[in-house]
C-alpha cells in the first residue's frame, strides 16, 4: 500500500493512500472523520487505523479523487525528526578517497548518523532552492524508513516491527559549505540544512518483503540529471541494515511514530563520489530524478531563491 499527502484544488492538504494508479483516497473524508487528515497522527495509531484501511471498500465511497485533480506533496511533510545514517560502504570509501582520506576503522564498529532539518522537507516536483553561497550543489540517492511504533532500546531482531514503510530520499548537499564547516569537527550543518526531498509516497513494508536480500532489499536505485543516467546502485548493498540503524538510534532514546531514518548515499549516488569529470555541480534549471524499484520516482528541479513560490 502507498500512503500519500496531497493538496486538493481548494488548497486543503490531506493524507490518504493510492486506490489504484489513477485515484487517491482522502482518508479523513472517506472514513467519515474516523481517520485523521495527516500521516503523523495516523502513525500514532497505525496498528489500529490500518485495520480500518485494510477493510476499506472504495465502491460508492466519497473521498476518492483522480490523481490528475490533486497535487502530491511530501508524504510526511513534517517528520518528527530526521536522522540520516552513513550505511553504504562504497559511498563512504569513495567519498573519503576523493578527499584524500583513508577509511576509518570506527565506521565498521557502529552505524553513525547526524540529525538534519526535519522542517525543510520538500516533495515531488517541488523546486529546490540553491543556497546563495553554494557553488557545489549535489544530490544524494538514498532510501528512508518511517517509524510507525514507539520504542526504546529496540533489539535488532525486533526492529522490523517498528518500521511502517519506506520512501525515496534526496539528501541535497552544498558540498563547499559542508567541506568548510566540517573541518571544525562538527557537522554537517548548513551544508545540509536547506532542503531534503522525499516521496512520492511511503510504501508499506509488506510490499517489499518479497525482495529481501542481504542487509536490505534487491531494489535497483538510479539517479538522472536532465535525463542522463549518472548513478546506479542497489539497496541490497547496505553494510548496515535498517534494523541495525534503528537499534543504534533507539539506544537510550525513545523513537516515536513519524520519525524518519535515512540510509545514507548508495554507491555512485552523488556527484561528489562520481567526480566533476562525470558531471558538473548542479545549477538552477537542472532536473534531478531519483528512482528506486518498487517504490517510485522522485523528481525535483533546482531553482534560485527568487523563483521559490511560498
């Protein structure tokens, strides 16, 4: 099942799920108000609410809209938090080599993450404003999981119980700002602070079970800039599984429904790793398209600040 957040023609923002390729269900309207109008509140009671969703009969129901009559937004417009891990070995090795650095042994001991700006989330087709002082703008091809159940000190072998679903994640990066600030030994901060895009929907974890492989799923991952294929990877190449990430994130801390955990960049999944001889840094007008098999396509265009519509 694919859960979405969308804007209606009257400007209201609602949440729901795809009834089929051409229709979306407004969960609040279709349920007569039993279900909430946003996914964070839905996730707070996801086990109870999923029973209602699974028995929903669209025949003759109100609250069903054509995809052509709505606009998809970020499926989780304001996640409760956003932790981004560093879980693909190839990306870590190559990115460090490109900076003249050796691989650090501590990376193999614990999965590490940083907190990013959960209030700067963008959705499919939304413009990504290039930071004013940035000359080295980059994309990052990632997958994220959405927490659907509260838990603390979650053991790795039970972590899957706490995952609601998965979505595509683009961790936009101002590499020149990032490189400078991280020399201080803290960060990334402004290098990542300006935007993260997710979407086009959240795919529930049951849909991906048939593709389980390695520490992830056998799902091909691609990134294109202006229609040109630059990045190719596979989620099964995760060094650290999402179960390991969740166990680490929940150590001595309570995770809540609606929190988001990113995988980090898949191998070859950014310009920093590929090198400028493969592609220049991103500029306004560039269209970046991330695709993950069985999940969908997330497309955004780089814009300048004066193009942003508020």
